[in-house]
């Protein structure tokens, strides 16, 4: 099984702690073993094959579609926003929805209310990544949730991402919003379960 780079040190620490407790007592060793198993599962990062289709936007996150609405942002202008809620059992690695150049980066400190609430997009801690693509600007917003403790994103302006490329993650229960061009033909629907880099959210018709 493949793991997210940001989780390897945590997994190693918990594994060593579990081994140390094994020399002392069965009960704490069992507790640590269960915790280690959960963390290993949380940081899983499976390889995926992203569909190659002109004008296609895939999901930037694993989870469930909890919002589809008209929205606007200075980077994108009028857009269609799709909100994806990730629970603690989702794969939390985020992927680029299409090929594009990173032309906008902004970190916004904030609160940590439940990420499935629409208001979370406006008040929670979040990290914004804007891509310039052949079909117009696309904005991805990593949003910390109630349990989330760290948003990971190490992109730089000018960096070019390929469709499905890993670009970050959010630890423990969170949300990713994506702002798509207003003329997109949506494929995803409210309530759909989606997978990063695989599930189609929308497409730009010729």
C-alpha cells in the first residue's frame, strides 16, 4: 500500500511506540495498534488513472458532493462551485482536476466549523489554488473542517500541474470546493460519491 509522504513520519512514530508498549503491557499495546492501523488507513494514497478527455474536469478530492451553486471569485469571475466533503474515512490526498499553471495562491486563516456546512467555505481556515487552463481559470479551495489540523499544499506560482497530479492534502475530515468555468456542462450531481483524479465533475463541450 502506498502512503502520503506527510504521513510516513507519523506512521513510523506510532509503529515504534506500539512496539515499545509491547514490552510493557498488552492493553496499551492493543490501543496503540488500533490507533496505528487507523492512521495507516487514513494516510493511504492509492495510484489512480485519470481519464484523458479534452475539456474534462475530474474531482480534486474523494468524498461526497454536498454543494453545487453559482459563485464568483476575483480569480475566476462568475463560476460554478462544486463542494466535496471528505469524512475521516476518505482518501485525503488532493489532485489537480485538469492540466493548468498555478497563477494564484492564497492562505486564509479562519475557524473550524463542520466542513459539510455551506458556511464553512466562507469562515473556515482555507487554502486557495488558482489554475490557468486552456478552458479558463479554475480555483480549488482546501477547507479545514471540525477535526482538521493541517492543510498541506507546497505549490508555487508558475508551477504546471497535470490532470490528476497530487498537489496536497488535508488531515482529518475536511472539504474541497472547486470553481469551474460558468459554461461547464456538469456531470456530477448532489449526493454523488466521487474519487480524486477519477470521477468526472464536468466537461467543456466543443
